[in-house]
C-alpha cells in the first residue's frame, strides 16, 4: 500500500494541480480519497514538544513558552 499526502492546496499552478488530479479519475491507479481531521490537542502536544525540543534545543524556556501558546 502506498499512501500519498498530496498538499494540492499548496500547488500554485492550476495546470500542475489539474495534471495531478487526473490520477483521481484513473481506475487503474486504485485511488481512494481519505480526509484527515485536525489533531486533537492531546494528539498534537507530544509532537509539538518533540519538534520544539529540536527547534529550540538550547533554550528550554522558549520550548515551554511556545508549547504553552499551542495548548492554551
């Protein structure tokens, strides 16, 4: 199984976007659309903590300050 997260909303060229969407209509591809829901705060917090630990490695205060803004 191959999972592709497209991000087509970030493709600025309408031509390129249209070319990518053609695969949706090709029965040989076996395309199935899945819509992802936004993560809950409980799901996002551990990810955010790991990301902030790497991003602000030398500044634990900044890590906590930023995390608080996310969870509040």
